[in-house]
């Protein structure tokens, strides 16, 4: 597994939780599973998506796995606090996952493949865990989809720092656009794969999204790589800070910010 | 008015018509006007959008204006061939337009502002033509939204040629993201402006969109600036051709292409 580029500290945890709340409707309004179906969440992290899909599908039974015991602990605690009882947690490496073939009706993978050096292999493994007629749901972002007004060369450079660091760690911050070929490559029939882009579009008429997404999700995430980016010699600290300021310029009343997530559903 | 960068020859006319057919549903499914309302189409060009909105709103009366008599002739002929009787055509410069204030219930502007050096002034003029309670609908693309898989530096360079030529002619190929601030700047209330991005997402499961959009709309449009781009010294002919080939690579079975249009509706 690649190093997880986003880090695990408290601020980061809050960021992931903010992101989940703001985006839940856009990404998960149609993440619906029949009652009594069994769902594997592969790479649940600190449980941001787990909370959403488990609460939204109270009749389904979830198994949430992650490679990090620390993250699993946080996720489990969050579920307990929220009174969620339909999730069990289990530590596992997705490439060495220990379930019998065809163990699940559905698999959910959110913001995970972007970090993996071999997303195709992981999808192939997950496909093997699906019952015939089951489905896999994959959601990923794509930093190349970022749109800004005013546009800024320096803001694009700080975003590029995150892209470069993620690539060095074996990931791909532009993976959203690749979901169709990745799923096809993992063996899903091309006519059983459906990808829908979900664009977060934020202008001056949407103060909640300005706060919840432009500032506290996207910019906070990019700001989170400041030390690593400077240490790696990708940018100077002064340039980085200026780039963040120009990124935040898009959160002013006459600014615009756009970012596209990709949601793919493939049937086994 | 800026030079119109796309040109007016027969091939170009076919391209615009292909584009209109493929995109009509995505862009215009919700372009609906009450029967007996009067609608101004500002900058109708050769009538690609005119045909769609006039046929879709048979009870409304359209006045379609353009600065080019040649384009108006083509548009008029196309309407006659299609048996459309609710459109009258008129030659006009949008900045010197000759209608009384509050002459129209609605105004439609599609793929026009991108070519204008002063889109804000034009929107201000058009606002003055609207009756209270009327609306303006603006649709524009944004070349900065282009997503490709496989990604290609050279393909992005040929797209950038079109962006640069359009900028030299006084236009802005990235104008889509600016619709909200442009409309707010033209005097529309910020809480009466609604912008919705419309992403064309094309993968190997969508052969019609591969043909109709990736190949025959977007790539054809970019290919159309080859001579001008080479003459302007922006790129060599060999590089340009290679860039087009790499752009077409996204139209293969495992390729992905994305492009976002922005549709804004503002109420007067």
C-alpha cells in the first residue's frame, strides 16, 4: 500500500468529517442497497463515508475494512457515537483480503483507489468477492477537474504539489476520470459499468458550499501538504502560502470554484 | 466585436449542426418558455441553437439577431427547411441593438459571450431589453474544463492554441466559469442567478457521444484552428497534428473525455 498522503491528525479528521457532511447528498443520494443485503466497504478510513451509507441503508449489513488499526478505531467510535449498529469493522490489506469468494452483495470504495499503486489489482480482488448480480460502487475525485475564477497559476501550482506528492507515494490524484477503464480492466463488462460525474460548483450564491467545500474541504486538504511539499523542494513556503491565498480568492463573493467527483457503479 | 475565431465554411456549419443535435438534450431540455412569450436570441449565428429552442417552444415568438448577414441567411434557410415559423431574423450588433427597453420576456445567449471583448457590457444591454420578471439564459463552454484519459501534454497544447487565438481576437474560451460574476456585474440580483454546470462525459460505453462530441464536435473545432495556430507561431504543424492524434486517443474504447458547459438563468 502507498503511504497515505493526507495524514491522520485531528485537524485532518475534522476535515474528512466536514467533507462527508457537505458532499453526502451529492455523492450518496443514490447509494441505496436492498434491506438484508451484505455490503463490504473497502478502505473505510476514519468512517466518514461509512456513517453516511450505513445510516442511509439501515436494513443492510456492512463490513468495513481498512489497513489502519488507528483509523478503524476512530471509525468504530464514530459509529458508536452515532448509534449505528449495522457495521462491523475488520483490519485488512485490500490485496490480501480474507473473505470467501462471492461473500457480498455489494462493495463500496470511496476515496481509496487514488492512494493505491495498483488500483486495477484491488478492483479485481473486490470483483471476486461479489455475488453474481451484485454491484461495486466507486467514488473518487480528480484534481485535474479543478476550475477557478479568478484563475491563478500559483494556486494551480499548490494543487499540483498535492498531485506530485500523491504520485510519489504511488497514488493518482487524477484517478476519477479513469474509473471506467479501471473497472473494465478489472473484468467488469463494459455495458455493466455506469460512470456519473458529480461536479461541485460553488459561486457567490452558495455560502454554505464556500465554507464547507472550497475553504474547509478542498483548500484545507491542499494546505495539509504544505510541509511535505516544501520539504520535497516542490515549492517555497512563501509561494505555497501565496498560492493558498489565491485559491481562497475563489471563495470571495465574485469568485467561482469547481471540482468534479466521479461515481461509478458496475454490476458483476 | 471580436473576429469570430471558428470561421464560417461548410464543414464548420456541419460541425455546429452536429454539436447542436448531440448536445440539445443536455443543454436545452429545460429551456422552456410559456406560450405567447417573446424571446430574443442574441447572437444566433447559423441557427444551430435557434432551431432547437424554437421547435421546443412552438408557442413562443423568437427574434433572432446576429451581426453577420451571411450567418443570418444560413439560419433563416435552416428554419425554413425545418418548417419553423415562430422566428424572425434581424441583423444587429449586440452593443448597438435597436429595440425598446423591456421589449422581451426572455433572452437567450448561447456560445456568444466567449467571442466578445466586452461580455459584461452586452449583458447589461440585454438586461435592459427584459421585462420585469423576465429571464436571461446564457450557455457557454469552458476549455479549461477539458478532461482527458490518457492525458496528453500535446493535446492540451493544441487546445491551448484555440484558447490563445480566441484571446487574441478579444474573446475568452474559459468564460463558462465566469457566468455568475458576469451576470452579477451586469446588474442581475445575486439571488436571482442560478448557474448549472452540464458536463459532457464520454467513455467507451458511449459510442454516439464519442462520434458526436469527442470527434465531430470538440476535436473538429480544435482542428479548425490548425492553420491560424501554425501561422501565428503558436505550434508547429507536426506538433499540432500529433496533438490532434493524442486528443483522438481519448475516443478509443479505453479512453475518456470530459468537457463542461455552464448554463446560467438570471431573472430580471
